[in-house]
C-alpha cells in the first residue's frame, strides 16, 4: 500500500498576530512522534508537559494518579490517522500546563502528493517566531513584546538582555523572525535519527 502523507496547519491560539506553520508528516505518525515534530516546527524546547485533545479523547506522555478518567490514553499508543480522516479534521495540542500554550492542528490535505526528492517530514511555510519558554503564556508574551519595543520602558534593558540568544540570530528577540529552511533541516535530521532500524 502506498504511504500517505498529511499536510497540517498548526496555529498558536490567543496570540496576535498569529504564529503558524504548515508542515507535512506521514499519516500514520504516532502522537508521541507528532509531539516531537510540533516542538521542532514551532520552536519550543520540550521543557514542559503536553497533551493532545481530540474531542473527549485526551492523549498524554505518561499516565499517573492524576488521570482518573477513562478517556485519557498514552500518546505513543495511537497514530494520527486514527483521528484525522478528512480535510478539516482538527485537534488541540497544549504545551506547558503553566503557561498554557494552546495550538490548533487542522488537516488541510489527507493525501499530500510527495515527490521522491521530498523529505519524510518537512515544513512548507510559516510566520512569526515562537514565544520564549516561561514568558508567562499569551498575556506574558504580549507584555514581553511591548517591553522589547519600548526603549523607554524601565524593564527594556533587562528584558532585551534576557532575550539575547533565544533565537539562532543571537540578537535581540524578533517576534517576526522565522526560518523555514532551518526548521526543515532540523526535521530531516530528526526523521533520520528516529527512523525504524531493521535488525537481524
């Protein structure tokens, strides 16, 4: 059977202007691997807990005593195509339960035509930078952006100093910065490192 690929758009909710990416993954990717891909395409550092929500079904990395409902499952036990079937299907991915970064994933194509030269996983396009980790969620990020744009703000110098080096440019944090080619190269190496190995 021919391998199918999905084209997905991810949008960071409650942040304006919208931070978004469009990327391609195998339809049968498991949710734990999809989490890895999301971290790369968005630019997060994978320092916090996360979950996927498909309607009433919730998928997490580890189930402990806090999860007492019957609708919570391990993300490594399910594949994306078990929930995403047709164009328009969507889910919510939450990263960092403290800052509560909510992302909407929408299936834009359930049969993306991949050429032989294309990578297994890659970023097609996107806009704007991922917020820094631990900045305080959408309200904190909004305030952060105001401060770095306002040299007269008493917190400007310390905030700019804190933001230096958060992006590969090594300069002051730029909310408009995004390098899709860099993301795709990182995805290529991730796909290579995580590929199944054939053993005797």
